[in-house]
């Protein structure tokens, strides 16, 4: 993709194995949380963020499960990713993740917490049991964690 120095815009793509979650060529800024700000246990020592504007230096970053903020024409949008990688090259930001969702409406925090607890219970007590679908449980857990991050991004 050609550089877009006149407008000061970047392209953003968010891709999962299943689909293209987002593809936009008119983004002003992308802000991601840096995995370097996490300890092994997943507790934050100090949150570190990376802001990506037009003409940013090339880089490759591993992403945690976290919201990604992007701005376009003075509007703020959110995409939540279930970890993955971010690449910046030639005014294009590409995010590859195992799962991602655009934040479109106000999330239901209570529903997300209930779903997370239910799936954790399945994983603890049902693994190996008859009729237990481990892949479905892991997918539900990933979705509930994404929903919780979506909710936390709206609470600020």
C-alpha cells in the first residue's frame, strides 16, 4: 500500500482466523496496550500504551487481551482483541488475533461476569466429562473475557 503523507491517515486491519473484523483506510490514530506492561500472572505493574500515527516506524508487537482504541474524523471507536500480534509498516496497521469484536453498543457487565463464571466452572468441573465440549467452553470463555474488556473500556 502506498504511503499517505498528505492526509496523515493510516490503514487499519483487524483479522481473525474466521473473518476480517475491521478494514479502514482513514484512521487518524491507533492506541494499543503494550504487553511489556504485564507480569507473568497477568497483573499490571504499570500500563504502557503505544500510539500509532501516520509515518510511524515499522514494528511488530505482541498484544494482550485488551481493547484497541482508534480515532477517525474526531470520533473514537473500540475493537477488543483476544491477544495476538500488531504489525506497523508503510502507514498500515495490521492486527492478527485469535478473536476480536468491534464495540458497537453499551455492553452488559453483569451478563459478561455471569458467562465468565459459568465457563470457568465448566472448565474446572467438567473437563473430560461426557458431553463436555472443551472447544465450545474455551470459545465462550474468550467471548466473556472480551465482553468484560469491552465493558471496562466504557467505564472510563
